[in-house]
């Protein structure tokens, strides 16, 4: 079971990295930076942007020269944590190879961009109902633009949480 789980982890990770690289290459070679294409009206657009920050554009406007090396270091620490969690999960945890492979592959996909360019290519642009929290100064009318790597990380985290919740978080319940 351990071999199968590890093979699944590697296969899913490689698939995510491959599809992420391919999708970013397609965007970079067919669109101009800042260009937007409607896919499903205002609900779903393809918008080619570069994000020098972290998830959801946080820190994107920070221009500190230490930002890029710091984010790369943090990314590698995150990879180590992902691997630690994967190898710490009970060996018979079903779907852990898939969920952790999605997370690991997505993290690698964005690290490649960050190392190569200092920025991550984002292009999936989704609308949602307006959110306004005046006390916190939050006003959003669209979700932050993201990419396939980001989506893979999110889906992998949700899968892992569902596994843990359904099985009660007990090692013997993961079989």
C-alpha cells in the first residue's frame, strides 16, 4: 500500500506540474500581459496577470528587494512541511497520495515561476457576489486571479480535511 500511495503522490504531483506549466505557457504565448478574455460572460474570464506576492495577491504591491528570496525560502520550507505531513499520515490513508500530490505539485508549479521570474503567472478570473466589510476595510467584487497550481493546492487541502473529518482524525480510522 505504501508503494502505491507514494507512486500516486508522484504521479499526481507530476501531472499537476505538467498541466500547470502547459497552461501558463499557453497563456504567455497567446495573450498579452493584462489582456482579458470572456469565457462565461462576467462570471469567468481568462486574465493574464503576474503576481509577485503570495496567495490571492497578498504582498503583491510590496517592493522590498528581500521579498523574492524570502518567498522562495518560505516556499521551500512549505515543501518540506508538505512532505513531512505526507510521510506522517497513516500508511493506509486512502486518497492521501492524491490529496498530498495535488498540494505538492501545485506548490512546485508556483515555485518554478517564482524562481524563474520572481512572479507567478495567474489567469483564472472568477466573479462572485460583492463582499463588503467596512470595519475591516474589505471591499471585493471579484475573487483574486489564480492559476491551476493554486487550484490544485486548494482542492488537495479540502480533500485532506474531508478525509480527516470523515475518519475522525484517528490513525486507525484512516484505513
